[in-house]
């Protein structure tokens, strides 16, 4: 039976329309959190969920990439990625809004000596597009750690 260790939430934006940040091919971090894993037994695992809302005025299909990394900085490790093709509106200048939610897990991550596992969530549009969608909120990232 699994034992709960810790859970954290990184809430970047709580409501719709609170930001207007164009997406680009450069990944933008929208969530960071650290989970306390000291005292973890074998079979450490982390479950996470991330949500990003985007809006667009162009009638194009836009691939939106969400990536979850364990760690921070140059040594971080990609543990999850998902590409959602967000359909935009059928007519130019008619706003389309999409809420993208992904759920994943990091199974058997190494338990660092510090007893703290850091995770970061990023969003981007791979390859870029001429008319980029806009991040409009809400944006959240949450995770929970369990072990045996």
C-alpha cells in the first residue's frame, strides 16, 4: 500500500483573462514546486497535473507542447511531454479558447540526499507559428509524492 509523502500546488494564474502572454517556440515556465521526500521508502513515485489556458484569433491548428522536468537548471531531466493540437476558431478575428490539462507520473525518481524533489512545468509552441496563441489563464501545476 502506498504512503503519502507530500503534495504541492504552483498556481501561476487563478482566473481566466488575467494574463495575455503570447506563446513562442521558447519554452515558458508556468509552474515550479518542490516535494519533500525525506523518509521515503522504496518505489518512490510522483503524480502531477498541469493546466494551461490559451486563446487565439487565427483559424489555424496550433501544436501546444507541455513539458514537465525533474530538477532545475541545466541538469534537469525531462520526465513528461505532451503535444496538444489546439483548434482555433473557424473564422478570423473570432476568439477561440482552449484549456489544456495533462496528467502524468514520474515513477521511481531518485530520492536526493536533501529529501526535496523539484519539478518545473513549461509550455511552448514547437517550431513557432506566424500567429501565435496567447496564454490567458488559468495556469496551475500540482504534484504529489508517494512511496511504499
